[in-house]
């Protein structure tokens, strides 16, 4: 079979047929990857590039099952490079499929620095991922395209938080600074005031919610970055920020979602805007 490369408009029906009939031997599907691709396709953020669909010389699918499943989920027809006739066995029993997806993938920060000239791209990507968790309530796989759209939504707040961020090791934690970005959408000046004092520690007295959160972070368990703990840090940050906004003392950390509710209720439109980007 001669190898052929061609750009094809892949329809949901076509994608489903290939998955049903040609997907003989592939890894398990990663649901979050499929959902991320599908959201991009639905939002018009999917572009034709050199990565597409690959069939070997026995007509079996050896690359592209996540892309095809995303087409099915999204219900959208997208152009893709389709290559047929790839040699199944290329050398002494070694399979061409063994060489697929073996390169170092670019991180979102790498891509945004390269394509958008975004300064502090890795840091900003991490903080926006924390904001996405607050907006959507889950840890989603986020494509570069959607990440960039959300960076634009929170651009002013993100830049302000990054500009005033210090390098006190125990205090630097993306979920906490992500909470600062989220709160700044409602109260920019007071949030930045909170952040500056949080890092400096100057003139903080017992009962000051900034001092309470600072002490909490300084005494948090080392190397505890699991998903549940990250959520607790975000919610505790927002509770302390809420007390800072209202001028109420807060002497002892008590975990709850009242801070999250306080800030989310003030930016429902923005949260809906973020959530819409993930629909497919």
C-alpha cells in the first residue's frame, strides 16, 4: 500500500466509523484530553496542523483516536491531515506505532511565550489554572487556546498579582495567588493591598485576616500539594480576603466556603463566560 497524505474534512459520522472499525490497538482514552479537544473544536479554536490521523498499511488506526473521539463529542466537522499507508513494521519487528508521541511536548507556558510573547508565561498559566478551578469547580485539562481566552478575561488582575508577587518560599503557592486573581476581579486595590502585606508581613497584628492567612501558609505541611489540599488553600485564602474586604477581624483559620461564595456571587457573569468556553 502506497503512503498517502491528504487533508480531509472529518465529520462526526466519519470519525465514529473509523473508531468503530479501525481502532484495533491503541492506549486507553484519556477523557480530559478528549473533552479539551472537543471544547476547542466547538469554540472554533481547533486549527489544521501537521498532527492528524494515521493509518498503517493494514488500514488500522495508529494515531489520532483522541482527536476522532473529540469530533464525535463536539458534533463539529474539522479539517485534519489524514495519512494512510504508514508501514506497520519498520525495522526488525519494531512497530511504527511505537514511535508515535515520543517527543517532548510543549507546555502551555512554552507555547504562550513563543506565540503570544507572554511574560512570566509559566507562572501566569499556573495562576489561571487555579482561577479555572474556582470558576468551574473541577481540575480540567485546558488547551492553550482556551487558556489564552481566560488569561484575556482576567488579564488586568493577573498582571497586578504577578507584579506584586514576592519570593518568600513558604508563601509562594499557585492556588493562593490564583485566589488573589479571582478576588481582584471584584476588589482590585484591596486585594493587592492584601497581597503586599501578605508577602511583607509588616505591621500585622493578631486578628488581622492577612496575618491569619500568612501564619497559616507559613505553618502548612511541607510538600502537601494534593488536589484536596490545594482547594482548601484557595478557599481559606478567599475567606481571609473576604474579611479583609469587610474589615472584620479573623483571628483563627476556620475552613469554609463563605469566602468563595462572597467573591463568586460578585462575578457570576465572568464565571459563566469562563464555563461557556468548556462546553461542547
